[in-house]
C-alpha cells in the first residue's frame, strides 16, 4: 500500500552514502547494455571470470563426427558440467531438454561442407530465431586470410549489428585453414580484426609461443579452441597454459567427447579453468573419476 500522510514517517534514504555502480567483471564489456552483460554473465562464471564451453557444433559442416553420432547418449551426460553449450539450432531443438539452465551459444554461420571451400560461408540463422531460442550468444566463423575473408568478416559485422539491437553477443570464431601458419603473429591479426569490428568475445587457437601477446592485444575476452584430439594430460596442459597466458576459458569439443572418459575429462578441464588447478592434479582427478 502507498504511504498515507502521517503514517510510516521514519524512512532511511542513506543520504550520506553515494550510489555506486559495480563494474562488470568481463574484459572490455563494461559499456555494453544490461541484457548483453547478463547473457555474457551466464557464459562466463562471475567468480572465476572464466568459461568452459562444450563445442558440439561440428556436424554443421562435417556430419556425425566421432563422439557426436548420438548426442542424446554421448553429450547430454556432459551437460551438467559445462558452463555453455555451443551448438546448432537443429540439435538444440531436437535433443537438448528445454529445462536446461546452461547458456546456449548458437552457431549462426554455415553454408559449405568439408567437400567444398570452407570459407565460403554465409549467415545461416536469423536473429529472430536466436531470440526465440533464448541464445546467450551467436557464433560466426571468420576466415582471416582465407579465400572468402571479406565475406566472412561482413557476416560477422552483420551479426554484431543485429545482436546489438537485440542484446545478444557475437562470438567470432577465427578459423585457420590448412595452409595457414598458426602462430602468435597470425592470431594477433585475426583476433584484433574481429574485436575492432565489434565481436564481444573471440574463440581462437592456442600457441605455446607468445600467446600472452595475443590476449594482451585483444580488447575483449578470448577463449581457446580445443582443436584436434590429443592425450588427456596434453589437453589439460594446453588449457592451463592458455589460462595462465590470459585466456578467459576454453571451448573444447573433441578433447572432451572423444576422451576415454568424457564425464571425467570435462570435470578435469573445469578444475584447470575455474580452480586454477595444475594439469597434473587435474589429470589425477581425471583418472580417479574415470575409475
């Protein structure tokens, strides 16, 4: 009820305490709108400032990848341990339970398969569908130095513009072609271009030499791709080294779902990313959980 004159006179306005606004925890994101920050805050853990994304979008260009033949059987058991699921709208609608509380990053670029030139992509999803699906971010592949470099950059900028209107961040995924040199110089170029043109965060590959210069030169968060399957300890070492060099998390797929024990592996990755655990202790955790 509204106050009536003469009643409830005692009030505390704290006139001696200035109102303050808490800075947003994520690098380069403080000036974003509330809705976009809220979505990013569902992808990145506000306590650790990091994220463990589970990438299961491989099928959009290479079909039923090993480990993704039955997402209902192989991937759903991993869902409780991921901060974010990165996937296509087809898999989201057909398999992922709608009562999930995990943030969703939708793959929104596509158009070619492994049988064709991969850089020849277009936007394959309308922003309205991302809104309908309550996406926390949209992932666009960008092929810096690729045959269709310009087209993929424009794809990203269009998605950034649409995302800004609807409060949905854009994740720029820097693709590295078979004939491209994968080194810090190239990654500095690719990630900086994506950030300069508006991507709210970026996925790229980790390289052992000078990776800290890649994260330092990029004004928005970087998460690393897992890449090809490698031994579990090696994957944990890569994740740890990337975090120590300034990465804000990992977006792993094959190094988790193709592991001998995927449920154990994703928990070991979480220990490295969120708890700053050493790769060796995380590997011990993996072996314990595996048993």
